[in-house]
C-alpha cells in the first residue's frame, strides 16, 4: 500500500479504496478560528481515529478514537487549546492511514 509523505504547506487529500470502506476526509472551514467539523463516509462499520499534527510532525491532539457505523459521519473538533498556524489531520481507519489534510487555525 502506498504511504503518505508529509507536505506541510500543500493541500492534500488522499483517497483509498480499502475493501468495502471508502473514506473521504474533509473539513468545513479549512481556515477556522475555534472549531471545525471533520466529515467522512463509511460504507461499513469501522474504527476511525483522526489525529492532529503540527508542521514538525508532532501529534498534538486526537479528535476522536472510536467505532462508527455505516454512513456519513461528522465529528466536531474544538482546537482552542492550539496556537494559530498550520496543522495536518491524519485519518486512520481500522489502524490504516487513509488520508491527510492540511487545516489552518486562525
């Protein structure tokens, strides 16, 4: 399986077909102040864990770490504990990395 390379200043969405699971990591308000919504679509139940990393590659927060049922799911991420700047959200599904997206906290 191909691996993701960190490109901190470019916008990245990686889509993979993992068996019957199709995940589209997106967020509303790519530039946001306090919170944003991460959305993904699952075609079967799966364990989902979005982690937030700073541009140095340090994990600064885990947004959620739980099993989700089939369908479109939205998770609110409150980032008030983080400084303004560029962050990467990495989505893992059933322990496999499926996407990375850049977000900017204003």
